[in-house]
C-alpha cells in the first residue's frame, strides 16, 4: 500500500458544515407547506414518498376526526333508555376506538403502497361520516326542528307539546 504524506490537501466540492447541521424533523413536526416542499425535493431525488404523502393528506383529514366523533356521539348522549347513560358513554368510547383503529390501519396500508395515499388518509373519515349520515337519517329523534311555538321543542314529533 502506498502512503504519501502531505502538509496541505485541497478538496473541492465538499459539503460545508451547514449541510451537516440540518435539522431533521418528522412529518408531524412540519407544517403543510413545509412537508409539501420536502416531499417535492425527495421525489425529485428518487426516494419513496408514499408514507410522507399519507402524512400530508392526514394533515387535512385529521382535524375532521374530532368533528365526526362529536356528531356520531351526539345521538348516543340522548339515548339513555333502560340501559342508562353509561351505556351510551361506553358505546361512544367503543366507536371511538374503532374509528382510531381504522384511521391507523388505513395509514399503514397507504404507507406500504396498498392504497393510494389520498384514500388511506380520507377513507376512515368518509366511512364514519357516511355511517353518521345513515344513522341520523334513520333516527327521527335526533333531528331537532324549529316550530312556530318556541315551547314545543322536542326530539320526536309525537311527544311535542302543541303538535298536531
């Protein structure tokens, strides 16, 4: 093996210290525009961006989780009946666990390219939102209607005071 001693070595095209000081942040720590730029840069470099694309779409769909869970839980808060209020609370918690599990399951399917990132991020919200629409349409006691008489507010038409 040949060794050569040198006093000075000039190297061109080396990365500067700023390159190594880059802050590495996860998708959850980035804002939507930052993540979109990061994904564009990685895509140009030829990296697999499927997981990051799911994270990008989840940034838009995740805020609706609270809204969907609230509108799904509202009918159960009024349904006490013979089973009691804790039945409704337990049912809401169970539905919430299923919703969160579906949200994470579809996230993983999108991350391994089994679903498109858009579908992986939005499908659980659409499933549970559609379920709420069907449930609300089937329940006439959930829909509140305004009547001419302000004292006749009720959940079901046949229990209203002053209804015909």
